[in-house]
C-alpha cells in the first residue's frame, strides 16, 4: 500500500498577536515592554518548529482540565479537542519545548507528540497490495444452494465453522461492529445492507467529523477498511461474498489520514466514539504511527500508550470488546528483545532493540485488548504472523501463500470487498482480526446482555484448542522458522485456540 507525504498545518499566530497589540495601548510603558517581550517569546515559540499534534493526559476533574487548557495556550499550543471523561486533550503546537513544558503542569500525567515528520508510513497489518478478483475467477465459482456467489472461494468460513453457524443464525442487527481503519465504502453492495451510519464517523483530525460520507476512503486511499468490513458483515444477499456475521451491523470509523498514517489523536477519537455510540465490538487492524513499539521509558511514546490505553479501557467499560491484529513481522512478542527497524515510520527510521515488556505495539498489546494471530488454509500459523505466549489471545484465518486451500477455493489469501463494487484477496493479521470480531459479534448476538468481559471469556473458552506446530517449518526448507511455547490449550502461536463461529451460536 503506497503512502504519500502528509502536509502540516501552519501555526495561526497572527490573530493572537493582533489581540495582544490592541490590549497593550491601555498598559503602562513598563508593562508594555514586559508584554512585548512575552509576545515576542510566544511568537518565537510559534515559529521555532513545525506544527505537530500532541496528546496531553490529565486528571479528569473540571478544575485540572481548565488549568491544563490554560497552560497549553500559555506554552504556544492550541486545544483541538478534549475528551474530558478520560482526561485526554489533543493540542497542536509549533513550540519544540511544548511537551516538556506541559509535563510540568500540575495534574498532567504525561504529554507527547503523536508524530515526528510527515514522510511515508506503513502501519496497516496486511501483506502486500490487494489482488483484485478477475471476472474469470468470479465466473468459476460454483455456489451451492443458499450460498452467495463467491462463497465457494472463502475457505476461511468453514475453517472457523462459520458456514455451519449460518445455519443457526446470521447474527443480530442489534449488534454493531465498528471498523476503526482507513474508511469504509458503505455504497458497496455487500456492505450497504448492514451499514450503521449513526455509528460511523471520520476521526482523522482527532475530533469527530459526522459529515455524511466522511467515513469513506477516497479513490486514492487504501481499500483496507472496506475489505475488513466485508469480512465481518458482508450481507447474505445473493451478491458477492458472505461475512462471518452477515446479519450484524458494521460501522466505519475512519482514523487513517490520506497519507496512510494512524496517529494517536485519531485512534483515541475512534475508541471514544465507539464507546459513546453503543458499539459492541471494534476491529483494529493497524498499529498506531509513528512507532511500531512505544516505549514507556520515552516521555512522548509513554504519552501515546497512556492516551490510547485510557480510550480502550473507557470503551471496554462501556461494553465494547476491542479486537486487534498481532502484526506481520514474525516477531515473538514474548521474547526478551526485538529489533525494530521501522520506527519512526513518518520520518527517518533507525534500528533500535526494544524490550516488548516495556515497549508496546498499540492498541495490540494494551491490557484488555483481544490480540489476534493469523493462520493459513492448512490451519498453521501464517508465515508472517507475530506470535508470543501470553500475548496472543486467539488465532483466525489471515491467509498465507505457503498454505494453498482445497478446491473449490483457489487462493490461500482472504477474499473481501474492495471499494467501487469490487472484490479481491488480501492477507495479514489484518484479515485474521475481522474473523474474531465477527465471532465476537455472534457471541453478543447469542448473549445480548453479556458484558465485554463475558464476551471475551466465551470467545476464548469456545475457541478450538490447537497444539503447537513442532517443528514449525512453513516453507519446507528444513529450518525451524519459529518456536512455539505453551500447551495445546494455550500457546504462543494460537493463544486459546482458533476462533469458532459455530460454538459462538450454540453454547
């Protein structure tokens, strides 16, 4: 997926300067001189560096929030929006010392820049670009009675017994899954019947934009979110393919900017929006830019962990189950050290060795979030999937070129809708996560009054226990490609097991 350079907003310092100038005419000369000096210092701060976005995490009482907002302004910042219930303020500033100054304000727990510089990024957890379904491939699919036309190509549905689950129920329209992603094309014929407009929004700026259609990707943007949405809830309507939970609602929460960045302020907005619009499940197939891993020993990165952690916990308290992709770098997320070569991904990346117990992929590694690894058509961990005992909670089909499916399916990747009424194949833990989100939606349909904690407990208890592959040699070259630790009932490759849609609707 290609990413272009992003643009930065210039600081709007002129109106503030004009206001101060008007006031100075009524002050004594000494005060005027002091004020002029202060104005000059403020102006200098405003042009010292590029305008960046920040998250400021505070206590949630009214007095502290008001005090911190004033401090933001004093230090050359502008408040963009404030999520008072979780104590997260989004601000813009061109003052290079902004974060350090605000961290010293009473009541501030952490503050940090959400970005470094606007250069290309890659943070969705799919592998490669979509492969569009050809007319010949579509014509070659021979659907059985009751199937959608492309369903024979979806080996992933029987892999989690979703085909059997659909004989019991398609899921409840009272359940909504929000796709926090690159945007969703709600005009697609497989998505339109189940689309929840009221729960959809554009959060790219960090502030909700409810303009009609703002949740859609432009023609130049990634089809990622549309593909994910269809995997979850493509309607059983005689058109195209079938989702894991084709009777539930799906919403689009767009958090990726036109250049492909998933910045923290947008992600916080997405979780808070989901929490306050009665979303039952969120799907998160991305990592938060610009750091693959956010180290709590770094004040900027710590602030991002804090802000998004507050947002995910808030959503869970409101009843939302948050499901996230484990990632595609073959990392053992339970190891003592990982070499990260991709951070920061919006400027110049450098190689660093991190401890995944102190440096976190967010939201994937946050407490309470369901972490999903990918499997291929043979039921083995996908060659690219991250793993880790105690980190991976569950596994689901994400595709793998090394694991070809049995006929009538023809591709080892995952079929899903693409914007503009098309369909195509993608692979990644991005594609595994919507299978788990769909199963969580089926559990919520079966147990409508279940809180988030119970839905997660059932998700794990009903998964199909899958033992470690020993040895794991995905390409057959005689070399062990990864070591799986743990037991059949819980291990680093599959967590509690491979998600089970039939159990979700029968237990």
